[in-house]
């Protein structure tokens, strides 16, 4: 995002012969103007410094007011950049001239935003907010009555210390802090709290970035799963074949895989919209012996009549409530996870095998095969390249040695 903020003397002459002084905000080459309390003549204006010159009566006081207006706009830009949100003139306008809303303390405001996620059908976000609220109340029950201003730098440091003392690591702490930051930013937008109190100017979430946890299987480990003999663990077939189907469908997320119908597949091609990001994806299932075996297995394995490929949803998705759908998927996912754990132990695989692993494995093996990060981002249906990069495992020393051996 490119943004500039400047106080300018406009060239539009007013009826009294003076010219208006405006705040000009420019985002991605589009500009919007905001009135200030002042109009003046060009002889009293310094174009280079964007302020009144010494010839203007009370120029020092007037320049302090203009500086305050400019600083307010600059803080809004900084907050939006910190929040990593899409930034447009309309969004800036809503922050610079927000509508009055009900004034709430921090936790009641947090709960209100949590409930809005539920109304929007964003169950995972609702649960994440609920977990953060619960952690805050365990840390200090009095936080229920705290205004926003009590959630300051010292509070965040103490909360982080409490989380670490209870075996929470950087990744989990980062989730809690990002949720708190998002609610605080939203509170500033809604004028529930002033931007002057913003604690994340000093508390940096970026320090919580932990080293990557290995989640991708090696090509060797993946082959062990492909060659697995089910003679003694037939119950695990459906779990492993669902896992492998996720891999072959370009790392398709479990919640999306559960909704895949037989009618969706046409000559191994299908399209779907990711539940999480709402990105539309087109997929072609590779035509090989493994995928044929998987598809034929699910055609034969029909524990109940359903239009869905996997035996997960027992009825049409529209007959479930949002909560029922989430719980049904979660229940099956946990069951499949236990089956996959047993199979991976049989194979001697040290990396944890779950449906996140299938997605990470697809991404990492694609990278090592030479596909660009941009292509992998598109295949996974990510909205940001940064998200894709977190999926990619680092290359081992031997792979780097081989890659650079003949570079000259």
C-alpha cells in the first residue's frame, strides 16, 4: 500500500477571497480531502513546510492544530498497516470520521465481536475469540470490568508471562495477542477508545514468530503411506485414503474435502470454493494407480446413503446448522486422526500425520519439484503469499549442496 498525508492550501477560491486549508490523504494514487478549521490567503501560507508562515496571526497555535490533524491521520495509517488489513480511502474515512457507537469495556466489546463472527457463520474465528477471552479471564477475573485503557503494555507483558508459565508457546501466544490487537484496532475505529492508548506501538507481536515446526512428510515417508498394507487395520483405510485424496487434490483442506460430492467430479476435474478464504479453485485429480484405488474404494465403501464422496456427512449439508456441521466434521477429523497416528507408527514415520500434514506435504514437495511460491499459493487458495511461505519447509543441507553444486 502507498499512502501519503499532507496539509495543503487548495486552489479553489472562496467567496470571501481566501482559500481553504485541507488535509489530503492519498492511497494508491487516489486522494480524498478533509476540511480543517482554517482558510487563508496564499501570502500567509508556506507551501514547502505545509504550514502558516510567521506573517499569519497566531501562526504557532494554528500550526499546532494542523500538526495534530496530520498526526491523527498518520496514526490511523500506522494502525491499519500494523493490522495488515486491506487499506482503502473508504476504510480511512470510516476511521477518520467514525460514527458514534455504544461505549463498552474491553471484554464486553470483545464478546460483542465474537458474537458477530457467529452471526456471520465464522465458527473458527468465534472459537478463537472465545478461547482468548477465557484465557484473559483465567489470568485476571477483574479484566471483565477493565476499560480499554487498562489493556496497556504492562498488562500484555504480564499476560504473556502468565501464558508462558502455563506451557503456552510463541505460536499460541501470538494467536491470543493478534486477537486482542484486532479487537483493540476495531475499538479505535468505533471510537470506543482513543488511538493514544494503543498498546501495540510498544508491544510487538512480531517477536513471537517461532521457528517452523516440521509438518511436511518427506517423499520417502509419503511413499510408506502409499505402500501401506491394511491387512490388520482395515478400519484405517478410510482415514488414510481420505488423507491421500487431500494430498492429491492439491492439499485440499479437510472441511472442504468433506463437502466434495460425486457430482462435483467430471473427468477428474472439479471446482470448489474454500470455506476459509472463499477463494475459487479448479482442481484436476492426477490419473494414477493410487488415485484410481482411492476413488474406487470410496465408491464401494458406502456405510450410509449420501451424495458425498467421503463417509463424513450423513445428510445434505443444508440440513445441518452451522454448529452441527462444525461438530460433525470435528468429530470425524479426530477419529481419522487417531487412525492415522496408528498407521504412521506402524510405518515408522516420526512426523505427525494429520490433514494439516497433507496440505504442508503437497506445498513442500511442490516447491522441491521446482514450482514457484506463487503457483503454490494459487493451488492452496491462499490470499497472501506470506501464508503460503509458512507452509513451506526449509531445504536440508544435502538438498542445498546438490542444488548449488553446479551453479557455475
